[in-house]
């Protein structure tokens, strides 16, 4: 099995970029709630992290994601910022533009904790409107350690958010499907209609 590695980060560190930031998002596909992005920086090199520890969040169990999230949180050489774009923003400007907005917000929130970003590594095939050098990499969460870490941070953050929404809207079972268009979620929407956090611009069927 191939794991994400620090090859991209090392190349940039050698070129003199100190604050190299990996960015990923979670929540483009769901029918409800915000899209969430994370921007992660490994300070002072890798921060004693093994690339084997970090994987794309989709390849980890919920329990393992939580464990790695806590490990990242406790490491003084790891910093991150979270950015969100609400369902209302998604309906207004579309999911791609909302994703870019969430990513920009994540970078700005990271920069409040450490120096301004020197270089961005973005999971995807698009750039974001920031005056920072950047590189887009398709499936970066499977290849680049900082992007894989960002995928974990974003996923845990959003899943926890959906658990809070489940307490507010228990009949929608957000604790089970996290807003994604599963058969169960579609059935509930047909029975109960939309709630306040549903994306009205998304097709249910």
C-alpha cells in the first residue's frame, strides 16, 4: 500500500519556503450543512511524523481518524486552521466557489496562529484566490502528507459538527449519514422535507 509522504514539502523546504501548507476539504457531496476545509502546516520540518501514520481520511475508520486527530492536536510542531462555507453560501455561489472560500478562510485562520503561508499545496485541480504561491495536486490527500493530515482534520471537524446537528434535528439521523445523499437520508427528506441546514440547490433524487 502506498502512503502519503513528505516529498513535496521537502522539496519546498529546501527551496526556502518555511510555512508550507496542505489544504483539503470535506463536504462537497452532502445534501446538508457546510463544506469544511482545513489548512495544515508541519513546522520545523516533519514534526517527527511518520508518513505511515497519516493517510487519506477516507481510508481510515472513524475511530482511527479521531486518534490521529488527537495526535496531530497534541504535537507542538503541527498547526492548522479551519474554514467553513455554510449551506446558504453554497446555494448562493455554488459548491466549487464555496469550497474555495472555505479553503481561503482555513488559510487565514492558520495564519493567525503562525506566520503567513509561504506555499500552498491544494488537493484538487484548481487554485484559490490568495496572493501565495500554490500548487494543485489531484488526489493530494493520497500523496502529500500535509494534505492527508488536512483531510483528517477537516473530516473529524465536520463529523463532530454533524453530531451536534443530530441533537438539534434528531429525526434527520445526521449522526448516521453525516448529510450525505444516502438512501436513508433521501427517504427522510421525502417524509419530512428539508430542515434549515439543507442545501436547497442540491437535487435529492
